């Protein structure tokens, strides 16, 4: 990946050179923010929710930098944090496909990358499972979810997502990745679309819970 050529391997938390993307010192530093839970979900379109980190303090700062301040290289550190837990790694390894919450093409062009896609690519590589990033697409350029109320978020995302080829996901177990979980409206809307075309099970993985 071009990012790996431009940026030397660093620990994304302290920004010091580190080939493993997360140094031992920072591993201890982020422990208070770790959740690392696999929760079976009822009354939602997705079946499991994997919670990794709390969206607080240093974690919040790093994610904001990653998304809005052109720190795309942080994807490796975030992927490392997600898969560091053996229970979570083993659980995700059983899935067939990984997808991510898509961005509308206008927003992706503006930012230059989909932050969730970069992390999901690294997860696919480490888990050795199929990645599909062009099948679930966002067809509606919606308002920013962070500016809306819980009810407005649901309306904002209605009919915003679409599957291009349902045969590629039918009867498959899918990991759906997003960076931040707040109300869950975005992953719920994506999950509805996936279940509608015959996906058998969905595990929603989010880097941080707000």
C-alpha cells in the first residue's frame, strides 16, 4: 500500500518508530479504554456487536486525527488493537466476508479515503478472509449523523444504502466494520440491507463506542 511507503512504521499512539504498530508502553496506556466484548444482540438487524474501545480522551483524539487530519497511516495501529484480543480474533476468524460502512462518493473524494475501509482491509489481511468494499454502497449523500438527534439519524439514513450484487453475500456470515458507534443507526440501516438480500449472520465491529 502506498501509505506504507510514504509513512515509516510507527506506534500510532506515541508516534515513535515501531514495526509492530503498537508499542508495549502504549499498550498499557490504552488499557483503561479497552472494552473487548462480544455481545449477542436481540431486536436489531445485526446479530453480534464487538466492542473494542471507549471513545474517550486519547482514543477520541487519535480517531479524530485519523479521520480529519490526514493521519491515514493510523489504520495499522487500530487494526492491531482490534485483533490483539485472542477471543475476538478467534470469533471474527469464523466469518466469511468483511465489509465496511461505505461513504458517499462525494465525501470519499473530499477526504481522500474511507477511514473504515482502511482498517477493514487490514483486518481482512490478518484474518485471511474475503473483503468486499464495492458491494455495499451509499447512494444518498446524507447530512452528518453527528449533527442530528437520534430520531433524525434514522430518517436521514433511510434508503441511503444498497447492495450491488446480492449473490456475493447470500447465505454468508458478514463482519460489518465502522469506526464509531453512537446510536447504532448507521450499522442498523446497513444491516437491514444485508439481511434483506440473504446474509445469514452479521457481526458489527466498531473501533470505539461513544
